[in-house]
C-alpha cells in the first residue's frame, strides 16, 4: 500500500468535487490508480486523453505510485 | 550587453498584468540584430460564442518546469541570443494580455522561429487551463479535442 496525495485541476476538480485528497492505494501503477479514482469519482475522461505527473514531473502510467508522493492527472491543456 | 555564450532562457507565470517594455529590454544584446515577439490576447468570441473574459489555472510546479524546458529547447534549436515567455494566471478581461513571448537573435529567422516554437509548444504542453465565461450562458473549462470523443464538461 502507498499513501499518495491527489491534486485535481480544471474540469477534473469539478468532477472529483475536491482539489486535493489523500488516498491509500494498492494500485500497482499509476494507470491502475487512475482506474480506482475514476471509478470512485465517476470521472469520464478515458486515461488515453490524460497525462500523469508525480511529484511535479511528468510520469509514465506504468510507474508505481511512490509512498508520500503527489500525483496529478492532467487533462488536455488550454493555455496560450 | 549580455554574454553571447549564454543565451537567456526564461519562463514565468504572472498572477497580475505585467509590462512588456522591461521584458523586451531584458533581451537586448550587442550581438542581436533582431527581436520578435508574440502577444496572445483574450478575444471576445470563441467557437461562435460571445466571451466575457476568462480565468487561467495552472499546475504551477509542473507548468514552470515544462515552460523552462520549452524555452531551453528553443535556445538549443535556434540561433538565438535570448528567449523569454510569461504566461498569465488568474482572471483576465477581454483584451487582456494572456501570454507574451520574446526572442532576440543575430538574425530575424531565428527570432521568428523561436517565438513561434515557444508559443506552439506552450499551448500544447504546459499544464494551464482556461475557464471561459460567456455572455450567453454558463462558464466552462476548455480542454481541446484530441482523438476520440471528448467527455462533455460536467
């Protein structure tokens, strides 16, 4: 089990109903973690449309969640 | 002015309106014969809808990191003396300056190219999102369409 902090931005925050939460997860990788979170919050974004970051750097979906890390699922960006 | 061996590469987020003149000044170099800049403004319409203004939200830690990577890429790819980009976060009115890119170089091609590269990459990669307000309905987050059908904003 790893304890991670999840941050939400933009429409993902609206959908999750919070901007930050701490979760205990047994997910083997970040893809599995997203599947857990998406099911719990009813997130409609398919994982293929998102990127994921861990501790302020882009990460791979196959990376395992690190104990004590901050994980962010990143929907398509619209700056500029 | 400046050291020709170390081009400036800087990316910043600004939570308030900023003045362009000192940013341009910061790109002046004795070896630079060209300067190009890009300003992105908030327009009063998008996708056929009347826009009253917008809010930019950033995941700041990663936005700064990815922005820094982009300006460093521009310095590596083009023969520039300096590249600088500032992106607003927070509330912006119609006509507000959302993003500024400036590049100085010995010759104009590199200055234009670096400017174009930075704005294109910033739009595609930096974790900043627009919450657009309309004068004819509720505001919404914008997430550009990629492959496949996007979920409706909830």
